[in-house]
């Protein structure tokens, strides 16, 4: 890759990834690396002349508690450096200033006064005070603060409780802010980061997904050569985009394996086949394993046990298919690569975990360890991309918008949306009820935002409750099953609010489900937030 780049050193803040996303949104390529890389590593990284600037992230720790410092080389390369929160404090400490703990922790919204006309903040303003000061609305989260500037620095911003909330050494182009420009609560945060990477660092804004296709295709061709690749297609966004990209690069050398466990959404299996085998003309092996899965799940009610059974069988079925392909392949040689839809957040998380910097919680893995078990090399063409970029790439590759912008769907599928024992009869009812809910969410447009309720929610689905309730239909009494509708809004899936769907929409969905899905006579709406509830019911 021949992109100019920004290096983000991660000191372990929960929001470091957001810095990278904001930089990428400015169409500038950047990478996140743990802060404990060595000075030699940094010099090496900069050796090709493409490194245009460095950003030091925040941390969940205090400069007193930990001895994490930026490698000295960062300040010797001659490129601009931006310190954020802890990044500011370590910059101050390392360059001869002073940081002190504070009794009052500043957390949340703050108004910061910009001083003078620093290269970073000049012209970036949210409002003026009656005295004519330039003010910024920002988000703060810190206990310690810089109390003495390092030589060469001037105050760039302040608040009453934090007199040095920003500092700048214009000559060396070192800037630092105590607040977090990467979070959306800092109103002009995006502008500030763009100012840094585009104007101060002078980085070329050449990171565009449309153009990235060519680059990615060339890279895949070079890596794979004449060999063959197997990819596990799940219908999810990442594996779909990976498949489309690899297919664009090597066509017939790719074989996709699509394991249908019988717990997918209504018609999903056919849609995946139609898209990949049909429209893209890719080689897809559809393994209909629903009998196997449903058979093994019979009588099992414990959610974790169900997850284990589904995950285990999935790996077994996929391995068996992959082994066949490895032996025979399309051509004479057999497959040698396993492709996975790993994306950049996974890469950063495992990198961070190794250096114990990021305190991240990752509970769901797909097919970890498979390449080693199968003796296959790994192909991960999306490992540099964030989810938003994967989606953009998918659209640029010609995948339908609806497929690329769909809600996440758990690996165990409807297996964790049928409470207790999974029965084929339940799965059929649930598929139909869920399809109605999703259809109505897609077709109901919120007049204020102009967006569909599907796009306004982060995840929405129907849950099957294996209890019967009494109802009346026509002249007769019914005694049928109950479903719950679940719709949540969230940005990180760690916390979530239940979505305030319009009553008219809920009314239409419930009316349709009860009338169209014989066997369900009651629909409820789940009004629990996470925490303490989880998004899925199991
Ligand atoms: P919870 O229910 O933990 O869900 O609030 C958070 C997100 O994770 C998804 N999820 C799963 N994804 N395998 C997966 O691949 C699983 O076993 C699983 N359980 C939950 C859930 O759909 C939501 O997006």
C-alpha cells in the first residue's frame, strides 16, 4: 500500500478506535499500535517517508499509576504530534512539563476557551462569550492535569478548573488537548482532527473505498497466486464482503462454503445463494445441515449448551467440507488458503490484549483456530478496515445496500431466539413472525429523519416464547404461542436502549403476525434496556 499515514499510539483508552475512525472518515489512512512499541520500531515504521503525523491516545490510567510513555522517537521524527488526554499528559511529562493529580475529576460536558490563534484551533469555535472569547463544547474525562508547560509550549485552551486544557508548540507542531475530540459529544471534534491530519500534518486524503478495491484485488492476487481459497460464507456483512472482494480478485479460485444450520431468517439461505451463486456467479457449496443441527438440539434447553452444540457442529461441518476441498479443490491441487472476514477492530483488540493495554471484552468468536487445525494459510482481506469501511466497500463491489447495512445476526441464529428447547415447528413460526417485523420496520419511514425504522434501530428481531396464551379469533377460542418483539438502539452493543418505536408500527406488526402466522396469538414488546437485560433473550 502506498498511502501516507498517521500512526495512533494506543495507551489503552476505550475510545482509541474512535480516533482511528475519525481519521479514516477524513479519508486518511491510519493504524493503531500499542504504545509500548520501541523507538526503533517507530523509526522503522517511518522509514518509507509516508508517516505524516502521530496521535497519542487517552488511557484509563493515570500517568502516576503506569509508566507508559510514548517512544522518544515520536518526538524526534520531525512530524506533528497530537496528544489527547493521557496523550497530552505523557507528552507534557516527557518534554519537561509537569502533571499533577487533582482532587476533582472532570467528567462529561465542558466548555473550553481557546487561546490565541493556534494552528490547531484557529477558526474552530462553537460560540463566543460576551467578552468575545472563542469557546468549544467538549467532552472531558480526566483526574490528572498538566500544571506546568514544557519548554517551547504555550497555552492553547483552558477551563476554570483546568487552566492548561490545551497546549501547543507551534514551531515543532506538537499539540495536545485534555478533552476528547474523537467522541461525538465534542461538537467540533471531527473538525479538529481533520485540521490536524489534513492541514497540520499535510496528509493526502487518498483513503477512498472505491479506489481501495483495485489495491485490495492486487494484494489478494499477489498473495494467492495460482492457489485456491475456501471461505465460510455466513450471510453476515463481513464474510459477504470478503467473498465478493476475493471473488473479484481470483474468481474461480475461490470456493465458498455456506453451512445452513436451519436456524437462519426466513428465506435467508436462498437469498445468500441467489446473490453469490446467482448474481456474482461465485462457486458456493450449500450444506444443508438443518436436520443434523435440529436433531442434536432436541431436548436441550440450556442456552449455553445450545450455543456450544451449534458452534461445535458448525465447525465440524465446515471442517469436513474444507477438508474435502483441501484434498480435491476445484482443480488438481486443492485449496491452500482459508479466507476469513476479520476486520480491523478484531486486529486492534487482539493486539491490545497482547500488550495488556486495552481493557476490552470480546465474547463472541466465530471460527478461531480453524486455519491451524486445517493446515491452511490465512487470507484476511478486510483486516485493515473498520465496519463502516467494510460496508462502503461492499456497496462499491455491487452488493445490495440492504445486505450490507443489515443488523447483526448472532452465529447461533434463531437457536438463541427460541427460548428453551429448539423445535423445527417453533423455528418455522418464528421465521415468519420475524420476517413480518423486519418488513414493517423497513417500510415504515420516520417523517422527522426520513429514515426507515430499520435504519433507526441497531438490532431488531422477534423472540419465540414457548408458552401458550388464550385468545379469541372469530367465534373461536385460541390457545397459541406468544412472541416478543425486540428492537434496540446502541452504538457499541455493550449498552443498549430499547427503541421507542411508534405505537402505530407496533400495532401493525402485531396485527399482521397474529393474523398471518397461525399458531401465534399474542405479541409483546420488550421494554428492557441493557444492562441489566441483554439484547438477546438467551
Ligand atoms: P447480548 O445479548 O450479549 O448481545 O446483549 C450483544 C450482541 O452480541 C450478539 N450475540 C451473539 N453473536 N454469537 C454471536 O455471534 C452469540 O452467541 C451471540 N450472542 C449474542 C447479539 O446479537 C448482539 O448483537
